[in-house]
C-alpha cells in the first residue's frame, strides 16, 4: 500500500549524540530499513505533528527507572490532587532528577515504586527503598551516569540549547568538563548541558570538617521557607512549599555525599548514638512523639554551641532555635534519653530527646 492511516517503526536505540536509531519499514529496500533520524526532526514528526504514541517493549516489572523531571512527588495513593496542601499526610516524599527507583506495579498513569535513595525500615527488620506512587510521566527508562558532583545552591539553572531546567539542591550530576566558570554535565538522555561551576559541589571521599560546615550551609538555604509535609526539594511548583524536618536533613546530607533514610524515626535508627558532650556541628537531635513513645517524629540539626536548625511544623517554617528556647534548658543540662518539655507548642508537650551522628 502506498498510503495508510498510520505508521509504525521500531526504535532500536540512540547514537552518542542522542539521535534516534530506527528500523523503518518505509525504507526503499532491505538495506535502508535501518535509519538514523536527527532527534529534533524525529521529535517534530512524532510529538508535534502526530500524537506521540509509543509501545514500550521491555522486561516485566519490577524494573529500575530514573526520575526524569527536576522534582517528582511521591504519594501514598495514585489520586490526582486539585490543589496543593502543605499538610497533606498522603504526600510521602519528593525525588530529584536522576534518582533511582524500582517500579513494582503500573496502574493507569501511575507507577508504584521504591525510592532506592531514600531508605525505610520494615517491621520485619529489613531496610528497603521508600515506597509510594509516582506519575509515570516523571520517569525515564535510563540508568543514571555515575555522578561526581551535586547541586549546592537551592535552585540551579541547567542550559541545554534553548531549553532551561531548574534543578534542586541535592541533585547529583555527572560532570564531563569545566572551563571558564561553566561545567558540562551529562543528562539521562546522554545529551550535554551547561551549569555554573560554582553551583556544584564535589563531595570528599571521606568526611572532613568542611563536610559538617556544608551540611549547615545547605540547611540554611531553606531558612524562612514554609513547612511542607513530605517536602524534600528546593524546586517547588508552588512558592509556598518548602521542606519537612527529615526532608531538610536528607537534602543537607546529600551535599556531604550520604543518603540517609527518609523519615526521622529511621534516621535515628540508622545513625550512631552519641552523648550530649559528643555532639558536633551537623549531628542530629531527635524527638519522640511523647514521653512514653519510642516513635521519633521530629529531627533537628545541631549547629554548634546551643544552636539548632529545623523545619518546625508548629511554627510552619524552617528556622533557627536553641536548646534553651525549645526546651527551657541549654544543651549542657540535657542528656540523650532525657524527657524534655517542648515549649515550642502553645500547650507544651513532654517528649524524649536523643542525639545521633552519621560521622
């Protein structure tokens, strides 16, 4: 037939430059079935002129994917939200560009995943990636390149030709070269993009005093931003949204090159217990829900002296505080495991406090 109502071809892969290797039955002869189409031309024909429909043929789930957008929201249920709620308990977390997930189940436009760079602890006593549902359109069937740099500013602009991506602090990237204050990085689709070199940080192989200072500097980027349940990104669709307490810790520690569990309780479980006199800048302070509970529901970052930084739900923002202001007692008068009176609430609450370190 010289003309049909549609056309199908097989995409076999991509060149190093990102052009599309296709097997097209419209070729004039057997030797012309394999063709390489410039990616811009392919995009225009497939996505712009047509509907952009593709049939994905691959291994059955579970399967590894990478986040292909600057920030993806992880939910407890695959339900579309009409508007942002800063305290929506079904908003579990956020994943950054390039983070790895294991897809477990597909349901319409949604995929149930484990976020492999955010651990959680199972009741059976095993650690696994943080579970939840992502929009399928937020994922790419790509294996991230080995990253050696991380975004150190709250928001960084990434230039790829005429396209601009805004990436969050904590986003890991594979740097290819650096010249004149600009670094080239390789993206998930193998294309190269430019980013300001001073927007990147190269984590040391082993922790140093500078690592602790970077943790505090990163946390300070969020001072004054709103508390956002499940928030874990410097890039948000709504400027009101910020981070929650454990999300702040997660991002700050990614600068140091370490992935910590997603929630405050698991962050305590995974850390090393220390005494009050051993606390150093960048270590963590944990609070239980109440004085009789073992469940940790809040985490703060120690800044030295009597200082702390936290994303506080009761105040609705990220702020600096002190042990004295928070508990009516300075650090010198508190030991790990003590019951403290949390006076940050309108009605003070009695909670247990624990100290931990990842160094």
